[in-house]
C-alpha cells in the first residue's frame, strides 16, 4: 500500500474537529451544529476514523516491520498523546483557573469544581488518568486505546478479527448495564481511591472502545493479502438511508434530546454509554459514507482547510480545547451574545485551529536538525546596530 495520505479521511476528520469546535465553543452556533447529522455527534465519527487510521498505519508497521516495531510505534504515540493531556491539564489548573477565579466565571469554576476543592488529589488523579474534568476526558481515552491496540492486533493476526470484535461487542454490551461503575467500586473498595466516580470522565471507555476496535479492524484489514472490499447490498443501503433520514428529521424536529422528559428512553440514544440506537444511527451513516463517499470525493472540490485540520488532528484537537477553555473563562457559557461578538470569536477560533494544523505539518516536513541549526544560528546573531 502506498504511504500517501488518505486526503478524504483527513477531510472527514477535519470536519469532525470543526464540528466539535463549533459545538464546544459557547456561541449561537453551538446548538444547531451539535449532532447535525442525526442523533449522533462528531465525537463518534472522530473516534471511528481515528481507529481506522491507527489500523491502517500501525497495521502496516506490523506487516512490514514486525510486531515489535508495531508495539513501539503505538507506545510512542500513546506517550505523545499523554504528554498533550498532561499539558492541557496543567493549563486548566493554572492559566484557566487563575482567569476563572479572577473573573469569577461560574462556567469555569463548575468545570473544575473538584480541583478547586481537592487540588492535590485532582492533580495526581488527572496525571494518572483517573480524574477527568469535562472536555479533558477524550485524550485519556485515546491513551488507553493506544495501549490496548497492540494486544488486539496481535490476537487478530493469530486468530482473526472475529474473537477480537466479539469480545469488544460483549464489553460494550456489559457497559450498558454498569460494568464501568462496578469496576470502579471494586477498585475503590480495595485501594484508597479519592476521586469520586462522577469525576472519572463523561465518556465510558468500555463502551466507546467498540468504535475504536471497529475502526482498527477496518484499517488493519486493508493489509490482508486479498482484503475484502467494504460493500453492502442495495437492501442494506436502503435501510441505512431510511434510518439515517428518520434520525436526521427527529433530531432537527425534536432537538438533541430525542425523548424530552423520559430519562429511561433517552438511554437508548445516550452519548456517554454509546447507547444502542445511537450506535445504529452511526452505523447507518457509516454505510452511506462508504457507499457514496467515493463518488462524492471524485465530484466535490477538495477542502484543503479541512484536510489540514485532519492531517494534524492531535495538535488541532489540543488547540480547540485551549480556545474553548479561554472562551469559557473570559466570556462564560452563555450562547445568546450578539453576532458582533460571536463572528470575531468564531473567526479567531477557526483561524487558530488552522494555524495549529499548518504549523504542525510544516514542522513535520522539515529535515532532521534543520530547526535546531536555524534557532542556534539565530541566537548567535547580534542585534542590529551593534
């Protein structure tokens, strides 16, 4: 397989990142761009696509360089993601905490309430991926996925993907019935774990791992000697189209909460547990993208802005969190400001994301040692006039 980038995958990931930014940034666009394609959010698509790219890239490493090289590559990436999470956590606990307290902004104080009450426990718990404040609970999930993926790939190479996906599906099913809380209570009973269960993150990793594993399988399967194409019978495509259309109309007619006032039924579409109907909605959209995506990619103009965001997804994701946290600390969480404030805010946010992506890709293209030589030479230069 060629080492060229899959620009269409980068564009899709860039779209997911832009939608996440528009959703998290407190503006008038937050509500309409939240779950715009149905009762499913950009996060699900981003995790699935990230798993696919991981399977594509690290699956190639396993085939061409061996399992040991694949393990090292996953470990390096997990280390980078962890460092990004630690940096964002310290940014939240220092810069954002200082601004939020000085401005007395309730949105920020509520977001980090546990840290303000128990700073040491929060710091230690955050660095060991147990305490996960809102918005900072996605990268810890990625670290876990990166550490587990080599074992899944090795098992798949030896026994096929059927047992891997069956186990993943079983874990997702158990997660719907409280497996995560049961495991937390078991650990809390055996150890002095100070972080409450409610502060361990909104995303239930045991449920969301199914999306990652599905993407990992789809990406890694492209390196099989004769990979089966991703095709679906016309009847399946028709059913997916009907399901996607129903959920799309439902979301925009009723709102992001499918069953207002009925908490039990809303669990079927629950985001944090990745409820069964939400998963079906995502699968319907996936079938349609696989079926019609190639045609669209060949007929629509390439959106370089989105490709840049997707190609440098980790840096762009971190930049989006920095922008969102700064906005919350300075402007609060209200979404009814004047357009004269929201438009410049959105422009600065999206420009920041593109700048982070462009700079990351530019740095990656520089020859080894060139930047070090440039900065050392620049530091040796005398100021003008001396």
